[in-house]
C-alpha cells in the first residue's frame, strides 16, 4: 500500500539558531545606523509533512517549507514595517530598506514603540518544545491508514470516512529588538485526525471527527483509538432530531467548552478593550463569573501546546490567574495596547499561553444527572457571538437529556444567551478535563439558556 517518496531537499533542514541570531543582530544594527531610533525584527522557518488517506488508500502527501521575516523600525513615534520570505542577506536588507522608507511617510502614533527594556525576558526555563518525529512518508501513510481502519472496522454502519490525516511540523522562530534582546525558540507539533461517516438503514448519514495533537509524538492517542472515537461519535448521532424551544440547562463538553473561554480571552484582549468593543471593559478586579471559576495562565509548562518564555514583544511571560474565584484579575495586553489603555503590558503580545480551568468534583454522568432536562452540546456551528455586548447565539448538535439521562441525539438546534449571564450562570464544572489543548477545561453546565429547535 505504500509508495516510496523522496523528501524534497528544501524541507529537510531548518536554519541554525546561530544563523538566525546573526541575521537579527545584523538587521537591527543596520536599522539603527540608518537612523532608526529603535527597531524590532522576527525570523521564522518551519517544515512539515502531512499525509491523508481515504478509502484505505493515500489521497494526498504534502510537504511545506516556509521562511518568513518581518521588521519594524521607529523614527520617533512614526513606524514602518515590511516582511519577506527571502531570508538571504539581500532579501533581509531589502525588507529593512522598505521599512525605513515607510517610516519616513507615516503619521506618528504616540503609543507606538518597543516595550520597556526592563521588561525584556532575560531567562526562562527549558520548555522542551522541540521533539522532532522521525516520520517518513511511508510511516505517516501507515499511521493514517491505521487511523482510518480504526473507524471503518468499528461498525458496519461506518460506510466511509472523509479521510484520516497524520501530520508533523518542526519550526524555529527568533525575535529581537534594539534593546539588545534576542530570543529563539524551536518547537514541534504533531497531530492525527479522522472524520467518520455513519449511515443508518434508511440511508441517513451523520459525520463526526476525532483529533489528537501533542508536542511529542508518543503522547498522541493510538491510531486505532482516534479512528474508533470518530466512529463512535458518528454512530451516536444517528437518529438525531430537533428539540423543543424552551429555556433549559446546557452542558458544554470539553471540546466545545474551550470556545467559551476563547470568547472570554477575546473580551479581555487589549485590542478589543481599547476599541471599546468588549462587554468586559473596565471590569478588572470585579466579579464576572461564579466563585467556582478560576482560570490560570501557565506559559512555562514543559511540552505545552502554547508555552513560551517571552511574548511577541520580547516581554517575559508570567504565570498568573486571569480569573480567580469568579473575579477578573488580568487583561491580556501587549506593550502597544497597554499604552492605549494607560496600563502596563501583561506579556501577552500574540495571545494567551496555556490556560487551565479549575475542574469541579462531579464526573460527566453526575453532571448529566444533575441537569434534569436540558441539552448536551458536542458541536457548535456559526459565529453568532458579539463581544461588544456579549450576545451569544450559535448552532448546536449533541444530546437531549430527560430525567437526568441521555434521551436522544440532537441536530439543528440553537443555543442563545449572553456571555456575561452565562459566566455568572455556571451551575457546575466537571472533573472530565481534556488535556490535549492549550486550554485544559472540563465540561461546563450553564444553569439556563434559550434552546431553540423545530
């Protein structure tokens, strides 16, 4: 079933860390000597292999080898930025010249500039993010075939899949600025997935996906386990129907509960806040959720999917609570957004780093039993979320609960409410934490939402 495939030469090797360091130093020195008051630059390179199979045959094999560079120079409060995919000395010099030219013609921005030198990361632990997988195309294909077989062999009602994929990526990135800071990180990311299709006797079909990702290949779920999980989820959806329109408890399973916290991160991010586009503006140190809710950022976790020693400004990352027992403790600010808000950077330029949601004590079955009558959401669709006022409305699929027990699978439902009310209306947090994500969260039960069906 396998075909020998040669690895393209330009995807085999990544630039050495010292090579990136020298390129950054040269660019920054040249920027200052050309008249810039300050400058910052980033360089990155990645290589990846992805193999997809379908109907027990290889469908695609893809290699990618990316190279990117970006530079920003500051003349007073005016700035100019440019990027390139050419990491040769000539390519980097051309990008720098372009940035210098742009800076001469842009309007000053009083909030622009580097983060303060004293905030630069000077030391951070070894996060063990670089764990390359010696994966040949043939081995990747065999793994993907095993994933799909795990789905197809589960049940005769799994008639086909939309494919199974195994992918591996290695990357190196470097950031530096004229404060003298240069930080370099190497990282790997590996993943496997499958989408299974189940068909009942009447020919009605349902599809579902299962996915596993990790920094280390040995932490991925077993191939057959991924396929079987996709199959089990698709089979469970056969016979799905609509639900009545009413107000009821809603349980978000971990893979969809992550979106609840993503909305929260968006609402406390600097760009949203300084544009007055957040329902959590001016809520710092105020209660925004039930006392059971604590969210902690853990940027220095070894092998973490979103671990980092420094942010996109070069500022040291810090472990901290974002929410403590329902009280909002921190925004997510870059140097720029912090200046716009009259605050200090939180070291979150580029986003949030590994968040743990404190679990509760009840397992999934206990959560369901406590609902009485309501909806379990296993899939969300659409983007009906307004961070300005917190209004929330999304398509959903999952299970209907009657008398504290699973009654029937659900499709074509809508769940609606307001995020502010939802966070304050959390009735329970489960003990069923999913760990293969940058956000480790259990199931979440919202005491009451509007559920709309047929």
